[in-house]
């Protein structure tokens, strides 16, 4: 084989190898409100394609909101995901089945606007996908879904101690004594009736797409 032919063969093999490589992942985000952001964060962390979750506040007008003073903001979670492993519509579909989509006054034992549900679509394409997911879920559930699709909203990251609360080993004093945040979270989630209500509402569809439901 001449040198030129060898070069052509090598270039051809390189091109074939590049073609066989998977598409480069793009990290995209969605922002949703589903009541207690500790719980929403935990639920998404157990879904395929999710690479990070961040608890925060969105939907209100107050600047620099805090847990003690966040005005009309809701508790929300920003979900970062790998778009080669999942997509916006799939994650919204799964999200709806982790909450009580029929509750206008909050979620489970947490009441008030801060704990109401919402989907903050970043653009028209996401808004369309979210509304389609809701319409499909209404048909499947046989009930009206009150979770609104709202436009883009400034996301304010919550205080550091809220991040990954559900798996933190840091000790906190509770009515049950000194326990880890993870233990306190489990007691709160069970006592609030979140998982029981989701399963009552959604049946076999409850916690769809999660590796470990009711975490």
C-alpha cells in the first residue's frame, strides 16, 4: 500500500470512529415547584439523566429571598439534566406523578402559597411540552390538574443547609432528640403523608421513573 493510500485509509477509519461516538451531552435545566424542596430534590436525584438538583425560591418579586422571608416566592428546585439520557417532557411527566396535582392550597401537610405547585417553562417549546404532559396526565388520572405552567422566573438558590438536606449527616435538635438531618427528613416526609397521598392519588403511576420511590 502506498503512503497516500495508507493516509486515506487512516483518515477514513478516524472518520468512522468519530461517527460512532455518542452525541456530546448538553446539560439543560428545568425549574419546578412541588411543595417542600427537600422532597422534590430527593425525588429528582433518583431519576435517570439528572446530574444535579438545587433547592431555591422562584416566582415572587422579592430580591434575595431567604427561608424566613421569601415573600410570594415558592419553594422550587432547579434540576440539571443530561439531554442525551432524558428530556424535558419526560422529567415533567415524572414530576407530576410525585406530587398532589389536585391541591391548590399547598402540598400535603405544608399549606400556603410557598408550597403550591408550578412548572416554570424557560421558553415556548418547554411550555408546550409541559402543557402536553399535563393534558396526558389529566386523561390518565381522570381528574383536573391545578399545577400551572408559568413563564421563566429568576431562580434564587436557597441557603446552603437546605442543599442535600435529605442525605445530610449534620445533627439537628428535634422533638425526637439530636438526630441527623437525613433522619429528621425521613420523619418529616412520613409524618407529612407525602408518599401515602401520592400513592393514593396516582396508584401504579406514583413515582414513575424513580429508582427509589418515596426517598
